[in-house]
C-alpha cells in the first residue's frame, strides 16, 4: 500500500494519469466485450423475431410483417402523442421557435445561427439546414409518415414476394426479390423542399 502513496507533485500527476489510463482501458475493454456479446446475441435471435415463430417457424414471415407494421404504427402514434403533450401542432411549432441554442444543447445545432438544425457530414453537402419551427416540424412529420407508409408497404411486398417464391430471405441473387426489397426498405427521401 505504501507504493501507491504519492509524495511529490510530479509523481502524483504521472501516477494519477497512469491509473486513469488503466481504469479507462479496462472499462473500454469490458464495454467492447459486452457490446460484442450483445450484438452476437441479437444477430443469432434475429431470424425468429417472436415467440410464435420460435414455436412454429413457418409463421416467421407473418410475424415479421406484423412486427414491421406495428413498429410503423407505434412510431406514428408516439409522434402524435408528443405533439398532443405539447398542446397541438401550433403550440409545438411555437415551442420550437421559442427555444434558444443554449437550452437545446444538441450537437446538431449550428453555432452560427440561432435555432437552426444543421446536418453532419456528408449530409450537410446535400441537405440545407432546417430552421427550428414550422419547417423542422414539417420535415419531421413528413419523415414519420413516410417511414410508416414505406415500412407497411415493404412488409406487404415481402409477403407477396414470399408467396410467389421469389423473396429469398438473405440471398442476393438476380432472380430473388430480397435485394430490391432491402434497397426499398432502407430508402429515405430527404424532405428538403
């Protein structure tokens, strides 16, 4: 225990720095190992997203479609709930306009202008910054509705492709429809108009 005691200022800062690096390194290693374990568990369980599909694997496609539609509905409902909690669309827009850059404390806020949401690189090269207020609210609402429609459409597209025998889940071949399906389900359109 005596060796850990620090007597001079130079030794104190060096020893403290060494301990900080050691503790930080161990913490980062533990976080990396736990994250890797969780990612592997998620990847292993992803093919069977529900208990019903675990018991009856032939229902996994239907469970996936129901999950996707419910996810879209839940996101849309949550957006509407937030707006309702803020007092409706008009009060939400006024609330967004009234917020200052210091109060929001978000990393996407531009430092040059007040109440402007910028985008990280490389999106800042193709999408102009959004003003907090009506424009930001419009873009957010459009994105939620677009996600809801595309997610439901892609779920039913997967069902049709599966019924036709050309879905090919996880196989990227020209005669399977999973490649274009994934491209469509991952597609987002920036509402920058």
